[in-house]
C-alpha cells in the first residue's frame, strides 16, 4: 500500500472514493493477473530502453510521437488495471495514433513542416486535416508492411467499437440489466469492472497496442532498437500476441 498518509478529507466524497476503488482494482489486478501484468511491465521496460537517453534521434519528430505513445500506453494500462474497460479504449486509440503518425511523418520534411505549422492559419489547419487522414496514415503503414498495417486496422477498429467512440457495442458491454422484484428492470452502467472477460480483453489489448507501437518504432529506428538490445524480446512477445 502507499506509505503516504491520505490528506484530510480524502474519501469523504464520491469522487475520491471512486479513485480509491479504482486503485484497489489496480492492486487486485496486479495480485491476481500476474502473468498478464508481467507482460505489460516488460512492454513498458522496452519503451523505456528505447526512449530514455535517446540523443539527437534521426529523424527527430517521430521520437516525440513515440514519447506520447508511451505516455498513452501507461495511462491505458492504469485504466485497464483499474477496471475502466470502456474508457481505456480511447487511451489505446491515442497510443495507436501516436505510433501511426510517427510512421507517417518519418523523415518527410514536408509533412513535418505541415504538422508544425498547423495553427498558423485556417488554410494551414485545413492542409493538415487533408493530409493526416486516417485512410492516408493507414495506407502508408500497410504499403510499408502489410502485416503491421493489418494489425493496425484491427486494433484501431476494435478500440472504436469498444469505447473510443460512442458505439452500441462498447456501451452494451459496460452495462447490465437487473430484474426487479416488481417485474420491472433496472439498467446499470458499470464504471469499474472486476474479474471477467472484459478485464482479460483489456489486458491483452493493452499489450497488443504497446507491442504494435514498438514494432513501428523498430521500423523507424532499427539501429536504436538494436543498440538497446530489445529486438529479440520484442520479436518473441510479438509472436505471442
């Protein structure tokens, strides 16, 4: 448990009690889903080896996207372990898109400048929106590596279905109907999921998304991946997922 004492008033309102419940779920996931959590920790470790201490990466801009992808991965893992199955999907989508944009910009100076000048004018904003479409980004990944492109589409579409957009499937999975004694029905929305298929799905999805981004990083920075020595661990884990 956290050795720091809680501040006065913590837990006296629904918000901080909810945060305590979420943290309690994270502890339970850590204790009861050891192999899955060990995989997530290993993926985080590969991110850290890749990103920590990287000096003057070439190309430079993709590394900034990969840093944000790592941050989104950490947030998604926290949400999944807390039982926030629905909300985690938006974070997993962010992680995927950060990796995809890193690949799309790569060492392309024109796209780099276009991206950086996004807010210079309404015309610049439109140019970015026209250039950085989901279709264009996805096609470039597929053209470079059909397998990675196919995985990207599968993972991206799945996050959309299960919560990254307001869709029926995600809403239904995070809801349940209770039969009342008077014959009526009560519809409940689940904020924090416990043990079950959705937790297992979330843990696996977080690992798959993290590994996909690392493979994208390998495509952009193959020498860096080899220099920090994660290529074999990455290949092994990628096969398992």
